[in-house]
C-alpha cells in the first residue's frame, strides 16, 4: 500500500477528529430509546493540515496523489496520533493547497480511517 510521503508533516494546530459508529436509534412508545452500533469499528474522520517545506515537495506530493492514490481517492498508510498505522484516504479526494510564503505549503484535508 502507498505511504504518505516522508516530506509531509501533519500539523496539530487545527487538528480535529470524530468517530462514527453508525449508531441506530429506535424510539420506544414508552421509556428510553434503544441504540446499537451499526459497525464494530468506527469510521474516524480527521480535519487536518498537511505541511511541506518547498514547492518541489508540494509538486512531488501532487504527483504521488495523482499516480499512487488515483487522484487522492485511493488508500494509503497513515500513522495516527497514537502511532498506529491504518489504511486511510482523503475524503472526496479533496486536497486544498495554500502558501504562507518562504516556500511553506499547507494543504487542508479530511482523512478517514476505519478504526
């Protein structure tokens, strides 16, 4: 499986994640509603900013996204905050770049993993 290029850094500033177990909820005629998870592992969606330190690194990342993960839609190995490596993909293949100058490029992404 493809791996996120080593030149890419995940910034913790603005990082957020949420787990979705697909909870099914059934209202009862009387008493509290029943709930159960649809999945045993959640789909975890992460709002994140990726950073590279040069235009060359950005262009290399763009080539990786185009060629290795089919335009940003394919799966790649992603190391989570606890160090676990999980298969991941960019939600909708959407990678939005901006520059702060001095060769630094930032990409706003949503990354989803199973578990």
